């Protein structure tokens, strides 16, 4: 069974990956609409094909952060009484 330290390391790795995905999708959203990706507040066009992916990635990232802050098992599921990825 993994130790708490190993679980924390894995959680932080998962969160870092999700943040990277969010950042990449933000840049794609901005690129699609011709917006400077360094902008902080934007409204994307309704037809921007990357927005649903960005929103989904952002939701997953926020959920992982909340789980980590609450001491939960980020990126893991409990199946048959055991933590699995």
C-alpha cells in the first residue's frame, strides 16, 4: 500500500499535469479567437472549438485541487477497498 508521502507526490504530479493541460488549452482558445494569451479576462466566441475542452480541464483541475487540500486521494479511485489509478 502506498504511503501518504507517495500519494501526495502522485497528487501533485496529477495536478501539475492538469495545470499544463489547462494552460495549453487556454493558449489554443486564445489563438482560435486571435486574443493575446497573456490576457487575464476574455470572452471567447461561441464557435471556439477549444472552449469545451478548456472548461472540462479547468473543472478537473479545480476538483483535484479541492481533493488535495481536503487530504483526499487525487487521481485515485477506491475499488474493492484498494486505491487504484
